[in-house]
C-alpha cells in the first residue's frame, strides 16, 4: 500500500487545496495517486451529507460536503492529477469519530469524507509501497523513471507500455522499502 512520510519538500503553489473531496473507499492512505471522478466547474455546489449526529426536534445539524471528487488511480495509464498528502478516514485508531475532534484530526493529518483533500503535483517525498510493497524492492535505481502502478502507487516498470510517468527515483530503497522519489506531474 502506498504511503509517504513527513519528510517532504514541496512548494505550496503545486498543491490543490479546496477543490476536490475523496470519492473512493475509506480509509485510504496518503501517497495514493488520484484522478478526477467528477470535475470542478463554476456551477459546482456544496451538498448536504446528512445529520452530523443525533437528530432532535426543531434542530438542524447538517454536514456539508463538496460535490466534486477524486478517486485512486486504478490503471497504470490513468490521467493522475497528483498524490494525496493526508489520509482520508472517518475514525481514529480507537474507532472514535473524528468529526467530533478537529484537533485530533489535525494531529493525525487526515481529512474526512466530504472535506477537501490535499493533493500535491510536484515535490520530493519519502515514499513506500513501490511495486505494491514488494520487499526488497527490485529494479529501483537512483535516477530511474517512476511510473503509475495499478494500485495508485509507484512502479519501476512501464516504459513504452502507455504507463503514466509520475517522476523519478532519487535513491534506492532502504531495508524497510522507503525511497526518496521526485514527483513531477
């Protein structure tokens, strides 16, 4: 499963913020490359996701979400727009809803369904899950091209097969499978 560590180098001008929400299965981890499922337009509006909790007579407490969304790339030739910088989840490690604890949500660096996801187009990331998480990661050499894998991650194979190039490897993976990758879309 793809994942990134906090060690990263990116420019905020290469980050999408506030345009798309997550439209795939929950939970999902940061580092997954995403594609547009329903695009943004000037007519895009918010929608009501339902009650935030229990409902009581004469009260309205709706959660509001974005109508535009992205999903994980599921084919190596997908048109990716970037990779997720935060996890997308509804509950914490104790199975408690994060919608009630915004501070914990911020500490966990995650977004909830309906909220906008943070997507990076360019940058350097300490990345895990190359070739589906095979350990040891075979075929990764410094300077080699990195391609989009069918699991939304990165693979080393794909030259000439119509696969989308997402960047290049800046080193070789360590014993745990983490490698420095430059993403450039």
